[in-house]
């Protein structure tokens, strides 16, 4: 789960990206903006696809998605 301060910073950066953006482009923003390791790790876990907006990226990072994935494995 993203810490609230990290989430706000990440959303600000993601809002500055040009969309559509693929996973590589989104992940590269973490290196450029020197995000902490947990944020980088979460971005690397994003599904390999093209994102239409920062909202799509944030939705893919949401805890509900992660919990849903765990439920499907059980």
C-alpha cells in the first residue's frame, strides 16, 4: 500500500506525464523523481499495458486490486 504522502507525490508526478503512457514510461518517472523504494517496487508491479490516465495508474496500484488478486489465488 502507498503511504498517503507518497501517494500524493506520485499522483502529482503522474498527472504531469503525457498519456497514453506504457508501463516503461510510468516506471521511469520513479527514477527521475527519486521515489522511495516501496513506491518504485509498486510501479514495477504494474501490469504491462498502456495507461490512458494517471487515474488508471493509481487504480492499478490500489490496495483493493492487490487484495482482489490475493483472493483469486486462494
